[in-house]
C-alpha cells in the first residue's frame, strides 16, 4: 500500500466534503433538532449508498450511463422528491419546546425490550433515509462514475490500490461529516424556537433549490 495513494484519497475526500449538497443540509438540520446520534445514522446510510454506487460505477458504468440517458425522466422523480422534502420541512418547521421533546433516548423505562425495539427500528429508518437521499439524487452516481474514471485513467491507480484510495476517500468524508454533525448538535440547546424554525425553512428552501437544479441538469457523463 502506497502512502501517496492513501494521501491522495484523503485529499479527494476532503475536496468532496467541501461540496455542499442536499445531504449536508439534512445532516445539519437533524443534528440541531434531533441530536447527533440521529444524524450519524443518516450519514451511515449515505456512506453505505456511496459504497454501493462506487461498486456500480466500476463494474456497470457504461450500462448505467446508457440507462440514465434512456430513462432521463427519472431525474424529475428525484427532483420532485427533493422538492416535496423541502416543502415538508418548511410546513413542519415548528419544533418541540425544550423539555417537551419526545425522543426514544429520553423515554422512561417501561421495559428494556419495547424501548430497544423502538431504537432499532428508528436507527434502521434513519439509515434507510440516508440511503434514500443518495438514491434520489442521480448526480451522486454520476460523480462516482467520474471519480472512478479519473482514478483509473488519470491517476493510473489499479488493483488493490483502488480499494486503499477510495477507502481513504470515504473514511475522510465520513470523518468530516461527523465533525459537522458534532458542531451542529452543540447548537441545539443554544437556539431559540424561532431560530429552529428558520433552520427548517432554510433547509426546506435549499432542498427545493436542489430539486429544481436536478430538473435542468444533464445527469450523465459524456
């Protein structure tokens, strides 16, 4: 394993972490309103989705690109889902008052099994949400196809070194996301209900914006 390859993977991961997309706003809103743990499980779902997309990009990039061109209307489905999420975020902007927030971590003990089952279901739902956020954004798959092509053709990375390179990339992205989540969660008890409402409105508007961008974007690699 070459240290240079890992370093390049880390730098690429940091570059991708700077890019602001729908996931960024969802993680920040979740961290502030529901806590770091909820946001982390969403991010785990995003990470799993990125891994699956990266594998698909390596082995099926040509077929995927062809399918995206053939079924171009699917981008409007993803766009509609983002716009719908944005509208819901704006409509449901009102957050629970401090001290009255209902959270499975704050439930009084009523037997370990019911609470544990609720937690497991909630965490799986959050992971599913993270996977879904990537699944409805065709641009994510496209940039992983571009990233894999660049790594193999421009950087001449082959074989096991590709695993080291992209493992470093994904680990860096996840680590940076954890930092974002941590600092955002620290704002939870410092923001007023009015400020929390504004966070939901801003996030909702951003999701609507990304939905509109997808509508007018060519989501395939030339």
